[in-house]
């Protein structure tokens, strides 16, 4: 068969990416494109098995039930054999995804008693099963509680118990072995993804196969209470609760439609997922690409070289934290120039500030595709800085999205003048109702029907907003929110430590890194390495102090409170922003 110039390019790209860690599906499809003239030949593995679509696509002999536009069920009917999800293990088409979600939904109800309003703690890496489980829960009307994969067993146990989760789903055998130590009153069972489930633990694949393949349609999440956990200022994670009324869902739909339009999401979407899906921002972006009818390409963890290789395989959109973009831009120049990024339409930035000086170089390599999206677990996305303003307003987080109201307030909750700094309060259909079982924390973060993540900002004469500081004691490490109180609590538990102050200092790669200043107890000695190891036994790795210094006495005010800003200030001197 003759091979044309386009096929030559595809073969060359396939040979290139196979050495760079791109997904097997990317390599497989590029190779096949070079051989087959007809793109329709590129059907997902197992397409021949879908000759009987009843039940597989949500159809019934009497005709299909009503399908919400953009839903899994709708795409399973319209494009059943198109690839919807892929990771390094397998690719899944829309019909298969819907069938497996239907089966799992029935198994969860019939075998485990799950019902609408139930909560399920989900601790999974980026993989196809994340979406299969999530879709099954939506069909039941149950709510997932995302759990970070970096958390220790004790941290996972607290979230599982505090949220009232009835099931715990994980792909980590180590966490399964520890599961018996954190069974809460509500927890009924643990489900392992990936096989090898020990006695007393359910196997996800067996559950799916045991379920009946009857059509199910996920309804709107009216009244459902989703909980997303964020580190707590008091040392315990806080559960941010969202529930929706029909009116809020309608307003939310309008905001989402605006975001999707600006990001240029379409049916040809091929969205790369490299940030952890247990974080709200990458999960939201992936969901929107999927609802557009796109194909989600899932990388278990971020690797700059593999991500760039995948982006050269027709990726149209992705979400990244600034650290990821910096690492891609730091790759060899010849590699960057050799990668065709012409398909990329939107690279969504979030989770941390993107350095102003990096914007022009990023646009030069990636194109005019950068969209800054400011928000938080508590508020959802609130502002956007579009490609046209990336260099002109390089230090800004953009302007509020349509449908989002913003207030900048002083300490007395009075609006500040334009150009003056104030606490950034947001009112949006995306925001949380408050914190689960924590009225005090809710009251501290709320003002009327507005909510704040604790950032301080000002507004310029064009309505662009600039984040300059934060009132909450928090450190932003590579896009992850770390609260010092939790680390200080662990340090104080060491017998040699009298007190400790933990705060963030500048880090060119991660944005901030964790610094600890320790006051030792009288007559005690300790080395930094000893205290870091002490933290390592009790905290997730991204919460370990990068460095520890000692002071004979920590500075305090007359009431005995440590003057943390005084300790922190020298590290941030001569910078426009203190975060």
C-alpha cells in the first residue's frame, strides 16, 4: 500500500514517542494511521463485540430513555465505538464505559446496599476506573469523596470516617492492608482496583461482572452532598460540602457553558490528564472535555518528557499546574522544536501562581493557548486570564467569569477602593455550602452568601484581579494546599521540640517550599534530619519540611502567639507578592 507524506509523519511520530513514555494508544493509533487510509479503521479494541447494542448503550426494546446532552449515556448511543478513555493499560469506548458503569451501579445497590445520598471514598490514581466508578456512583445517586493518593493511612482513615463513607475504593494494596484500622461506623466494605484482593476485600472487576447490564441514566445531582477534603488550618482536613438546587444547577450550567466556549472544547477533543484527578480543577477540566464528546488520555503521574510526547500526538487540551509547564519548558530545545503542538487549543493553568516572566516564553513554545483559571476547592473556578492578556496582564489572574460575583473586603468586611488590597470573597454556583461538621470554619470563611479561600487581592482599572497575599496560614507547594498547623502539630510531638513555626518560602520550581523554625525544649538537642524523619513517619511526603532551622526562642506577641509573619518576611523581601 502506498504511503503518503502524512503517513510518513505519523510513522515518524510513532517511532519517536514510543521511546518517550507516551501512552500505548497514542503509539498504536499513529502507527495504524500510517497504514490505513480510512480513519474509520481505527476503532477501539473490542469494537466487534458491540454488535448487540441493547443494554450496552442504554437502549431498550421500547426505545431509549431521555439522555441529558453531553452525558455518558448520550455519547454511548451516538458514538458507541469511539474511544472515550485510555490509560497505559487499556482503551475503552463509550459503549463499554456505559455498560460497565451500569453493571457496577446495579452491583453496588444490590450487593452492597448503596443508595442515593450514600458517600464513597475513592483513592485512585489517574486511570480508566476512576471514571467507571464515578459514573456508576452518579447512576446510583451516590457521591464520591476524592482522597489524595499521597496521604498516609492515618490521613485516609480520618477522611473516610469523618465523611461517613460507606465504601472505600482504592488501587493501592498497602492502603487496603491498613483499611481495617480506619473502618468508621458507616464503612461497609473496601474495594480493590487492579486485582489481587485479599480475603475480606472486594475485587472491582468481579463486582462489575456480577452486575446486571440494565440501562441506567444518571440524574441531576439535586440535593446530593459531595465532599472534597482540603487540609485544615487546625491540623485536620476539612470537608468542603456542595449540594445543588435546580436553580443553582441552571446557573452552574451557564457558567460551565461559558468556560467551555472560551476553552474551545469540541467533539474532536483529546484531553490529556496529567494532574491528579482527586484535585477539583483537573477533574473538572477532564469532565468538561468528556462531556464535549472527547477522548481522555490518562497519565498515572506527570512526567515532562512523556507529557510533551503525548501533546505531540494530537492533544487539544490539558490542565497543568505551573510547575508542570516549567518542567516542560526546561526540556531540551531540540525536543521542544521537534514536537508538533499545532493541535493544542487550550492549556489550562491553575493551582498556583504562574510567574509573570514565564508567560512570554511559554507562549512562544506552546502557542497562544494559555488560560489561567483562578479558584479553590471551596469556590470552584472564579476568574480567567485569556491568551490575549497573558503578557499584557502577566501578573493577573484575570477577570471574573460571567455569573461569578467578587468582593474585596477589609478586616471590617467593608469594600476596599479600586487598587487597594482586600480579602477575596466569591459568590458562585460552584462554591461550597460550607465545611462538613465544622460550623466554626464555615463561619470564618463566609460573608453573607460569599465564600473565601483566604487570598488577598486588588483590582486594576480594567477589572483585572491580582492575588498578592493570603490571610490563611497556608503553603502552596506545586499546586497542593498545605496547612502548617498539621506539620507543627507533628513537630511538637517530638520529645526534643518545645514549639515550632512552619511557613512557605520561595521555590522557583514548586512556587513555595516548606520551612520550619524550631524551638527546642530546655536541655534537648536534635538534628534537622531527625525531625524531618519524624515527620516522614506521620505525614504525606509533600508535607515534609524541606529545611529546618533552630532558634533559642521563637518571637511572640504579648499574648504568646508566634509572630510567623516576622519569621517569614525576610524570605519574601523585594518580591511583588508574598505567595
